[in-house]
């Protein structure tokens, strides 16, 4: 940081105002805090990464087998959500599993009817778990705190998959494999720090009780776009505030994505610049501003507040 540059550059004759500024004690403190903050976020990620994926798969298999018994056919399980992408965070998860219902008696049902049938069956075989029906998925919350989300899907001859639309009224085409590949590619471009940043962003949205209502897939889609061509420091401490800064603008318009996934991740917010998009943009901007301030004043206490941590 700062100091005179190498390479033989001659500063003779330049005014003192034209010289690079020496790092102040305050700048040095903030830079040191970035290192400390990186360690804090690393510790948090270690806790978020602890999930029993084998138990998730076992519980989903139990439900799928019960569905086969009630509605005939073979219901395969496509782990195209948080299990496959490893971006799950307790409190705000995306879809864990796509239950393919093609070949079963559920294919002639509307999405809302299929969701209701899946929920009824899940309730019968999931013990004391709480089962709720959303617009696109069934959520099973187990007594041990694990939350699993199931999305009904049908495969087409083209290899694409149809899932419920954002309002649950109809079926529409997506390509979860392509979406996962897009996320993997952007994560690689960001030195492997994008997925950890997404996890932390989800944790912030959950811990702060922000009530922004963003789905897990939407957060991931925003992140893919927010870090397109990113050439900044590849660290979660630097990338997390950027995510919220860029997301507050990106959320104002529907995300156009060649995979087709984006048609479903933010259609629930309505057209560009809708009242709902404006509300969420203000919320994301508020978080971004608070993060900038917390970093500028090197405040660990303020960062702890984002994740609901005690000092």
C-alpha cells in the first residue's frame, strides 16, 4: 500500500499532493481488521458447512418411496438444489431435491394439487415433523431442526425439467444442471469464494430478520450476476458487502439467464421497478451501507450483529 513506486518512475518536480499518500494508522487498522474479519467469516462458514447430507437423502428417500406406493410409478430424486450446490444455510435454504413425478398418477394434477398430495404423504411418514406447502415446494421441518424442501418436477423428452411457476399455477421449463454449471463456473472465476459468499449472504438475510423474502435460488442468481467480470479482492470479507451493493440494483429488474432458471427465481417480484422490487432494493442497500460502515470503522461488534453473534 502507498509508498514510492518502483520501475524507475521519477517524481521530481511533482507537488506533494500528486504523490501517493502514505498509509495512515487508521488505514492500517482497517486493513488489519479485514484480516480479522476474514477469520471471523471463516469460522462462521465452518458452522454453516456442517450438515448431515446423508440424513437429508435418507429422509427424502423415505418420502419418495411412500409417494411411489400411493401414486404408482417411479419417482426419482434429483439433488439439484442446496445438496448439490452446497450453498445451504439454516434459516433460508433453497430447494433440496426435485421429486420427479413423471410416470405417476400425479402428472395430471396442477402444481398446487401435486404439492398438496406430496405434503399429505410426507406428513404420514415423517413422524413429528412439521409439513408446510408453499407456492413451489413442500417444506418438512424435523424435530432436530433440519429443514428439507421438496419440489415436484417432470422430465421432458428433451432432457429439460418442468417445475411449478413462481405463483404455483402452472408448470414451466428449467434446466437445473445448467444453472449449477453456471454457478460453478462463476465460483471458479472468483477463486472459489463465491459459494462461501452466498452462504454468508443467506445467513445475513436470515439472522437480521430482514424480511426481504428472497428465495435461495434468487440469491444465487443475483450472486452470479453481481460477480460477472469481478476483478476485485477474492475474499469473503470484500465480496460480501459487494454482493449487497450490486444486488440492490440488480433486483430492480428480472434477471435474464440463458439457463431459463431466472424465469422462476424472481418472477414472484413482478415487473421491473415494481413496488416489491423497490422495497427489497432499499433493504439490500441498507445492509450494504451498514456493512461499509462496519468495515470502515473496523467494528467487529457491528459485524457480529449481522450474524446474531454475541461479542
